[in-house]
């Protein structure tokens, strides 16, 4: 198949999943065209079946903000026409699904049999899409898509609750490359970050307010206060980094916390971790948690959104109510001080992660593409 994939190029979940899906499809001998305004972060190696198309934004004095959605629609139309796309798969409802609809309208009958698949990831529904400024556009764009998927049951139900959607939404969860995200312990690296056998706690995010990054430090403080010798590694960057750094100072744990910034090969850090913390206020799936679980790291998370579909309470880690620092601290101490329990949950975490294996879910998408395409031609 000749497949177009549209995504944002960021380190966030939607960009990561779209890029990894493209690479997985290419390995299955499909020709894949990735469209974005910059090269996606995970598109870091050359593959013969993957072509990146940068959407160029021309600057005119008339436009305070260049109309990306129109430029994107123009590139989409060109690819459908000249590359003979069989499927156009857009990740994020707006503006990608809207631009895809416009591209098909531009081409008319030429694009009638090219299905538009829209994958909903989270903030396109729960934050941006729910803004009254966009709601009717989101309603229209999703309903005009030929196929719609969501990354969790939670997101599916939220979409139906927040919008007037007439289309069936198929749940196809996020996934990871379990050959990449597997434990590969590096004793030298662990000794560098956590000398003397100290426990290692890790958090990975984009440090937005919704990720509750300062709360990660507060949970860590509970662990240290109990007498557990531990270190905290904070991976990522964003607007709440300063708040987290200040929380370290306020609690007097700065000497035990390292802010590592954005990391391309986060699996190396996860492989030396004993525990992963994700106290998010909103998480439609929890890809960072799944990556940690792939590396045999138990997870302590908030009990919100799609996280309970990934992190199974009492099996792969623990779930706590939102902002319940005491609960997270108690479970962290329990895991880090009970070697037998930790070993059991580490194995369970890896086993659970294997259910979200990349190759298996690439096949699910392939079958879905065929199903939607067959529906258009019937």
C-alpha cells in the first residue's frame, strides 16, 4: 500500500506513535509518506520505504500566523494525486482531519476512494477540541473521516461525551517496540547516577502543568524521608521545570535529583530505573508508563484517564487518586523496600507491555485500512 501519515513532529505521544507506525508499516513493505512542518523526533534513521515531506509555510505580511492547515491540505492533495496514495492517516483531529477533508474536496472524484483515517490521541479532544472556538470544526472533521480510531477506551468514551459524533470509533491502543524498550542494565551508568546501590526513580514527560511534575519531587521526598537511599532522574523539559526545581529546593532534596532534559534514547535511563512515577492530571493512554513497563519498571500513577488500562493496580504497579502524594509515597516505599514484591511486579510490567507490541498493532492498523477501504468501494 501507498500510505500517507500526518503528525506533529514533537516528542509527545501522538508524534511518537505516528512515526513508529510509519516505520513499522515500511518494514512490512508499504511505501510511507510522512507529512509535518518539521522532521519528527523519532524519524532519526534512514529507511528506504519512508519519505518525509516538509510542509513549507510561506510568510506574508498579510498573515500574522501563516495558515498551516491550508498549506497542509495543498501537500495532501498533491500526494494523493501524484503519489497515488491508497490511505491518508492523520494523527490528531485538528487541523489534520480538517485539512484532509479539504484535500479530498479539492480533488473530487480523483480522491473519492482514498480513505481518510483519523486517530484521536488526547488533547485534540480533551483540551484543544473542547474549546468552543473549535468544537463544531472537530465535530464535522471527525464525522467526515472514513475511519476513526482512539488510543484508549477512555478517550473513545470522552469523544462521544464531548462531541456529536456519528461515526464508529475503533480503539487501537498505543504501542512500543519491545525490542527497543527492554531492560538492558548498565551498571556503570547506574553507579554514575546512583552510587552505592541507591534506588533510582524516574519521571519522563514534557513538563506541562497537567503532568504534575512538582508532585513527582514531593513523592520522591516521601521516599527519602522514610530513609530509603534513592535518586530521582527527571527526563524532559517544559514550562513547569522551574517549579519542579524550586520544589527540590523547598524540600531539601536537590542533591539527590538530576534534571536530564530531553533524551532521544530514554530506554537507557529506564533500564537503570527501579520505579517510574507518573502522577498526571490527564493522560488518555500513558505511553511513557508503557515504555517504562517494557523496561521491566513498576509504575506508580494517578488513577485517571487511560492509565488504568495500561498500569494494572497491584500487578504492574499501583494507582492512586489524583494529587494523593501520601498514597504514592507509601506505595513507592513499599515497592522499593520489598525485594520480592518488586521483582514480581517488574516481571509483570514487562509481560503487560508485551501485549502492546509494535508489530502486532501495525498488523491491526493494516487490517483496519483494508476494512475502511472496502467500505468505500462497496
